């Protein structure tokens, strides 16, 4: 199980990744763009789904979002609560969220959907769409498979998949999301794969455009 695998490495994982954003201006810019468009849609809660030890949750809270974290791993949640006592963290599953329809203004799934078997990803996106308010935003972070099909790889914790960015965007679109922007970045030192980010919105109302992300259909796709 994914939860058991992350429970077993939670302390080491938290030590390794607690400052991961410090070395990636591109990732910080992407998260800042997400925070900006969410703030532009109006007040409301944001969920960091698959939050791990909470470092991305805390970063987005510093950017002004009313955010809380959800993770399958109880040990990860305990670490997050200990490290960031002023934020809310809870144990839960991304594909069965204990939330009413239309509750959230935003969702971050930062390297968490990568663990879902490809055939299950549409159900995850359907659950994300259910809990997002119309016009709410979804940010996906994942490992990109460039020109290959969806590819399983030897993730250090548990089974995981790399996705072609177009394929993941298409699945999200079929679940009712509209692409706002995308980025790709090359691996940093110590990384093996190119990294993809997709910013999507739910519904038909859109207030503002993402800063630092290439609009769908624009140059750089």
C-alpha cells in the first residue's frame, strides 16, 4: 500500500525534501502563479492532496492561501502537524475526499497522482472536480515521460508513473477541466526525469491569468 510505503520512509523523506523548493525557482514560480489565480477567484479553502510532510502546504500558506493538507500516510501527517503546528493536516484519500461538493477554491496535487495506476487517474480527476467550486483551480506536478507513453518507473518509495503532459491534460479535460497553462522543466542535479506542471480550472468562470505559465495553445507547448 502507498500509505504503508510512505509511513516507512516518512522521517527520511521529510529530511530530504523539506527544503526542496529552495533550489528550484521554477517550482516556486509555478506555485506562486497558482496562488495568484486562486486568490483572484475569491476567498475559500485550498487542499494540498498528498501533502506529505507539509512543506508545499506551508509554502502556499505563506503565499496567502487558506490551505490545509491531506495525505494517506498517518506518519506523514504527524510529521506535518509537528513541523507546522499552525496549519491543518488530516489523513485521507484523494479519491474519496470527506468534503461536500464545490467546497474548495483550489487543489494542489504535487507528485501525488503519480502513484495512481493509469486506469484509476480519471476517477481521481472526477473527485477533484466534484469538490472544486466552479472556477476553482487544480495544479498538478508530475514526472513527464516526454515522447514515451505512460511509463512505470522505479520510484524509491512505491510504484509510480511518468505521464506525457498532453495525455494527462487530455484526461483532465475529459473530467471537466479546462487547461490554463503548463510548464516543463529539465531535471535538476540529482533528478532523473523532466518535470511537468499543469494548471487547470473547473467550470466556465475564470478570473485572471496565470503568471509564468504558458497559456494553452501558446508558444512553448
